[in-house]
């Protein structure tokens, strides 16, 4: 029975249990920013010290109005396959009614 369950576990681990985005995360985020018209405000940095099987990029957005940030976050957070946003930091640009935001976005890689 242990051998049977071990074989079954190996088969389950091989199956994809949720859809996985096949395109690059940075390419996807750039396209979403372009669709909103904020691609010039976008900075992307790929984080390399992450768990195997996960792709993480740090997104920086500068000189935005709040509506653009909310639209971008909504598009990313409600995307299917699932993406995860973490470490969200929002600050006000000095002297302007614009905001700066940074956050990490993660997706599962196809191994």
C-alpha cells in the first residue's frame, strides 16, 4: 500500500493542478502597463534569489495618478492563471499629486 501511495503521489506531482502562465512575467507586465498607457513610468527588475519553480519581478511605477495604479493592480491581481502581488509600497511624490508604487509579483514557472 505504501508503494502504491508513493506511485500515486509521484503521478499527482507531475500533473499541473492549476493553469500556469507560459509567457514571461516581465513581458506580461509590460503589455499590461502599455494597455493602460503607463509603460514610460514602469521599471522592472527580475529577482533571482527566490525558490525554484517561482518567477518573481519587482515592479516600480513612478509619477502615477491613483486611478492608473488601481487599474494596474486590478489587472494583475485578477489575471488567470493566478499571479500573486506582495510587498506593496505606495508613497506620494513630493510637490505633486502623483504617487510612486513598488511591489513584487510572482508566478509559478513550468519546470
